[in-house]
C-alpha cells in the first residue's frame, strides 16, 4: 500500500507498473555515477541503463518506488533467485536491490523501501531475502544491518541474507489490499510522462 512519510520531505512508496516505465528510465538516468555504479555493482553506460530500464518492469519480480513531489527518487527491486518462481510466488530465495538519489538519502526512504520489499517477499513465498553490494556502499550496508541481515564479505562484495517470517492470513489479506491500493493510486494519479518517450 502506498505509504506517506510523516516527517521530513513527504514521500510515497508504491508498487511500480509497466506504465511507470518513463519514470523508471528518468530515475536511472538521473543517478550520479557513484550511485549508478553501486546499484549495478559496476560501471554501466547510458545505453546499458536504457536497456535495463526498458525491461525492468516486465522481468520476473516486482519493483517499488519512492515518490517525492510526484517524482521517482528511490527504487527497490525484488527478483527471484533460482527455480521455483511463478506469477504469484518468487520461490524460497530472492534478491533485493535498492538505490536512492543522493540528495534524498538519510530521510527514511531507503528504510521504507527495504521494509516494503521485505513484506512483499514474505508474501510471495520467499524465506531468505538476499542483498549484495560493493564493500564501499555504506548506505546499503547500514540498511541491511539495521534490518537484521547477516552480512558476509566476499572480496570487494558483501552479501547479506535476511530470514523472513512466514505470512499470516491477516498479513496476506493486507498485502492484497496494499497491491490493489497501489494499482489504483498509479492508475488514478499517473506521474507526468516526459515528452518524447
């Protein structure tokens, strides 16, 4: 369900849909080189970013965005790892990836996206939520540790795993309502589409 921040600059977290493709592309293109390299675990060209953004909303898994003033400023992705994924379940292991534009960090956006991804994973059959980042990605390391992920160093990369609780009937019901609300919000108040996209 779209969640609005109560303090700091107002942000809304909601699921992203194929209609958000232009907002996702603009977001990735706005990322500064350091944030982009952290998000993709290395340098990625503009052409690579465009190709990734074009398929990201239709690939297996789900994406959530943080909107500030109607503009996508933070993005979280949840992707299945290994076999067992279906339309409604991602399998026992999934990977999460996050990025927040530099000027919008330290405002609770990353934490809100992490919580939303963990909840979504829990309700899609994921038992262990994995995150990977470069060892110099302090914001991601702090976020993963804050949520209880066990971190392991592997060279210049760090992998974390968070074991998720089983869903309850109430939490499954709530997740269904949240998804419906997110879709309604996206359809009722679409973000402005840039001209020429």
